C-alpha cells in the first residue's frame, strides 16, 4: 500500500490494538471489527433500528465491493468480519461510512443523539486463527449470550460455513454477493424450517418479478401456446397445492373451479381463447395457498418428510422419492417458472431485477 494511505490509516488507529508493523493492508486482510453502541444504550433491541443497520451494512459493503465474511448485530454492539481490499477503500472509511449512514437513518426511526461510540476496535485475523473459525465465532455470539437460536440479525458467508464444517466448496464466489441476510446462514434451523424458508425465499423472488406487471402484461405470450404470467402464477398456486397439500398431507385446498384453468402439458391458451380468473383472484389464491403451505411445512415432522412419495400415477416420480424431496421439488419448480416470468419481463422491455 502507498505510504500516504498507510499514514492516513494510522490516524484512524489511535486507540486500536497493536498490529503488525509492516503488514501490507492491500493484501487480503480479513478484519474482525467490533463497534459499540453509545454507552448505556442498547439501540438494537429495537427491531426497526436493528433491521436498518443490517441492511445498511450489507448494502454498503456490497456497493463498495469489499468482502463480508460474517456479521452479528447484538443489542449494544456489532461484530463484522470483512476485508476492504477489493474496494480500494480503507477499513476505517468503510466502517466510518456505515456508522454515519446508520446514525442518520436511526434519527428517522426515533433514535436521539449518538448511535455509536466514536472509535471501533479491529483485529487482523491471522492465518493460524482461521477466517472460517472467526466467522463462526461471530455468528454464534447470540447463543453464547443466551439469545435465541433463531436470532435474525446476523450473516455468515455460506462458503465459510462449509469450510468450517469440513464440507467441500460449493463453488460460490468468495464474496458476499447479495443482501439476503435474512435468508442464509441460519445454521440452527430445523429441516422443516429450512424447507419453508426456501419456499418463502423463492416466493419473494416471484412476487418481485410480477410486482410491476399491468393490464395485458399478464397474458403476454412470447409465442402462441407458451405460458403467460397469469397462467404461471395460477400454475404455481396449483402445484404448491398439489405437491404439499394433496401429495404430502392428503388434503386438498383448491377445487377444480380454479385448477381447471391451468392444465399442464398442452399449449397454454391465450386470453382470447379462454376466460381466465382475474389477476386479483389468481394472486389471492396464490397468497392463501402459500401461507398455508408455510404453516404446513413448518409443522412437518422429520418422520413425515422421510415417508416415501409417489407420482400421481402411483409410480416413483423422476424428481423425488420421499416427501422431503416433494417439498424441495416444490421450491425448485417455482424457481424454474419464476425464471420464465423473468424472461417474459425482458421481452416486454422491463428492467433486469435481482
Ligand atoms: Ni410446472
């Protein structure tokens, strides 16, 4: 690193721990940073403030291109494992910006005065300590402090989690690339919770893709006989109903008056050829089935998930062999069709979403 930048960095470091004198800060240098809230205050017991800080932190780190390995926002302090090197910024600049941004936003949420203590503590993670081990230590802070296992205000790069668990790399880029801190890395989830969470994550994606569809967008077909968004949404509701409620639980929710509009296999009829239910009916049916699906999946037992499952014809299905597989397939199935909506959006000239 340039000598001038090093000097600038040292001004931030006045109160910090001893560091290696000739450490090259431009190299991959993961830091464990601790930032404390103002003394005697536990601002992050307030959910809106805690959520705002998690979002601002992950957004800012993503925007700068820095690497985020893990974070955990406790009631009165924040732990972050990060490396600023790819951003070209200094650690102090990234953390200082996050502190400033979140202080401003906290005022809009009713907080008064200072949110954080002026300085922060950082510690370079040395090779022998192991970045994955430090990430796990940060991530499991709530459990050590007696907070619940489902503590939401934290994140761990799944790649580090795999590494710490001795599981081979999943091939992800070694960088936090999305803001889904609510949806990933919750290692303490039970498998029904995880399955429900995956279904809900996919549904959020579907809802994002259809949020700006209007009028004829809903029945736009890329070519005659191909699916349109209204058909796809009806089909998603129908397939959740069939896979989760009929196939796993043996209990139907929808009747033929809805499902008959969305048959599979043949050409999909245009809005001129067929009187489809309204967008409102399809969306409310989708929402109702989804809510009941989440409740049902969360309450499934491990024993039920291990029960064998067959196709509608009573034969083994190519996509799953047990009910756990049915639920997992339900998620894959929706993600597959959400991708079709994504393509239809682009054909309509709508913007790319992520
Ligand atoms: Ni399908």
